[in-house]
C-alpha cells in the first residue's frame, strides 16, 4: 500500500445510521430510461456487452456517487491548489465509492440503441462504512437502496479486475467526459490501483493520464464559455437539455454530462476542443480555488 504523507486529518463526527427508507417504486425501472442497473450478480454479463459497445462508441461520460466529505486536512500547504488536492485525497482514501455511471456515445454524441448507460452499484454498508449523513439522506431520497448495496453490491476488487480488460482504460482512443470530476477520478484511481491516492498532486495527474489518456471536464470547459455557470443540472437547463432518469443517481448524471459536453462543444468550441483535454476543474494551478469558495452540493460533491 502507498504510504500516506505526514498530513493530519480531522474526521467529522459519525451519526448512527438512519433506518432504511421504504423501497422506491420498483426502482421506477430505470431501465425504462435506457439505464442498466449492475449488481454483483450481473457484473460479468454486462461487461461482455460493454466490450462490444466500446468498439464503436469511444466517448464515455462518467459520474460517481460517494458518501460526501467527512474529513479536512490540517497543517501547512504550499498553495490553495495543494490544499484542495489534500482535501480530495484524505476523503477518497477514507471512504468508499457507492455508484458509478457510464454512458457511451459516438463522436457525434449519439448513443447506442437500447441501453445507453450502465450504473454500477458497489458494496456499501451504513453500519460499517464512513459517510456524511446529509449525503446519505440525499442519496436515499434519490432512490438508492442501501440494503441492496450491502447485500448485492459489487466488490471493488472484482470490478477493477474486469474493467482493466474491458477496453475502457489505458486506451488512447477512449475519450472520458465528466463534470467537476476530481473526486470521481480519485475514486476510479483508487479502484484501479487498490491503493491510496498519491501524496502529491503531480503524481496523481501522472497516474490519471496513464489510465485515462483523454479527459474532458465540462465544469472546466464552462470557464472558457460565456454565461455558463452553476452545477450540472443548472448548466443543463441553460443548454435546454432534458434529463433522463432520476437526479443524483450516477447513471442519469453521467448521461446528462455527456449531453452537456457535446452541446457545449457544438456551441462554443467549433470542434476545436483538444487543448482543453486533461484538466480537472478545481485542481492544478489554472483554476484552483480557496477553501472558502469551493462549494459543495447537498450530496457532498463539488458543484
């Protein structure tokens, strides 16, 4: 395991787990929206399908759901960018991913017929795992079934083994689309490496670009566009995009992220977007922010 650098973390208090809410209406069958729910029992079967789809659909929009922010780094930091990375690192190292959504598109933003999105549900226990209460409340209200996550969730090590041979990672032809995605990619790197994140941000980006050679962060792109602001839903409203599936679930959010990317690319970039690849909003020097103006949504995710 990677040795953590000497930074002290101050965890927030951990409340008792809430009682499970009543199950959502048959999951509203998110499959009606073209979103395939993936659990431990159908993981291998769905990856067989994904291996075929990724041969034609090389643009992969991604989102994660995770249990919020539970710790803050203390000590001296070289810059606000360093602080933001250490904040990300300590929380990703402490916590577990809950959901991952992947939506597949071609170079024109078109999705495959049938299922367009796969929503991976990971093993997570409200009794054993750390979390921020407000984040769990939001996810439960959005339809996540934590009892099912505990009983039928995907084992992260098994997922990592399968995705490594899926044609999705370590591939120059795959383009990853995301929204304010430092935490999202942090959790993916933790899955893939089975290690804590690197102590230094430069090492994080080096590892990131090895696994994901081409990344576009829609929130970063918005900084280069006139009049676009806010979180994913707000910018989708500005672009007059219609959400498919329930908000604050990784599958629906990944689909909306992909649509937002292609709309922004069409309106603002005139097909010249390659120079914006590899940047993550809120990390690194160009658009680093201070601890006081780094907003978080109700689910603990950056806006």
